[in-house]
C-alpha cells in the first residue's frame, strides 16, 4: 500500500524509513510537520508491506525556483520489485503540478546502483556537493580572532543584521542556476534553528555568521558560513569554524560535518586546513518535467 503521509503516525513512519537509509541526515516528525505547515504543497508518500513501512516518496519546492525536489527511498530487502519506480511515478506526477521546469534529486558517489537507477529514468548530473568530516577531540583550541573582530552567539537583537549577511552570501555560492536567499521566516526555521549560531562582529556590525545543527547521536553539522564581501580574506570564516569546533568539543560531540559545492575551492581549502576530510560526494541529478 502506498498512501499520502498526513497523520502523525504516517509521517513518523516516513521519518523512520528516511533515517534508516540516510542516517547522517535524519528527519524528525516535528521538523516535517513544520515544513508542511509552511509549504502545504509538499507531498510525503509512505509505502507499507503488511503494515510495515518499507519505502517513501517526496516532492516539494527546492531552494531553486527552477526545480522541484524529489526523493525516493526503499529499504534494501524490498528493492528490485518495482516499488521505487511506482513511488517515482507518483512524485513526478505531483511535481508536474508545482510549476517548476525540472525535478531534481541526489544520489551518493559511492552508490553505483542508485546512480544507474536514476540514470535509467532520465536524470542527468548537474552538480556535485562535497561533504567533509572532522573528528572532534576533547580540548579543541579556541578560535584565533582576526584583528578588530569579536565573536558572539546570535541573539534576538541581531537577527536582522545576521540575516543580511546570509542574503549577501547566497548569490556568491558557485551553483548554477543561482540559489536565491531564503525568506526571513525560512531562514529562522532552517538556517538558525540549531543549538547555536556564532556571529562575527566588527564593532557593533555583524559581518559573518555560522550555525550548527544536531544530526545523529554525537554528530553535528554546520551550515553555510557567511561573511560580508567587504570582510572576506581576513580569516573570519576560519575563526567562525574554529568556534564551532571548540563548541562541539566542549559538548562531547564525536564528529562535525560540513558541505561545500564542488567548485568552491576557497571554502574547501579552509575546511581542509582545519582538519576536515572529504567523504563520498553527493551527485545532484535532474530531469525535465
């Protein structure tokens, strides 16, 4: 049975399948419900066999207005029976009504079966993202601050200033087509909803910011590191990342991860210098609707 996940029980089952297959990027029921409230056009499908959840589908707006995001996940024991194709057909049908010209999804570089599966269904690679990982030890060093720069935790007084830093950083991300900055409400919900966000201050002005999110047990991820163009090249991004490493160390996290686009050589160099090492890349794929 495949049905739209609308009840808490079905949405919990959706999260259960997602987390079993994608444990490093877990979803929680409260997060999914909040996203549906903000974007009711999102479609969540869950597939059951004899009452046990075995697969999922998703279609909804992506960061790019030109693409609708898709996801299909099937537990390994239930694959090669046509379930994934049926889920894909349904999410593609829903995506066709959302107005974007393309549907996009992702597969991992070290998963040749999934790469072949999406390729055989008309998807082509258009971009890669690099996930980098760093083990966290006890007693990680505090950040080295550039001259004239201070770090602090984000509070309500500086939310609008911090948002302006993100807005300036988004167009400079090396992705095609460019990704527009999220709305203020989306930014509050998705970018700074984790346990801590650090900001860089030049006097009273916010000139940089970086947030961290909890993922699996002992695993945290930091999101976009944003610095105003006027203050780049001074080591502010490095200091913000060092602050997150130190923060994670004090709270006994075992690993910190981050993402960069394949063409973002400058940020990848910062991450590598801080001890991050690349994991298998995520391949972004798309097809015309």
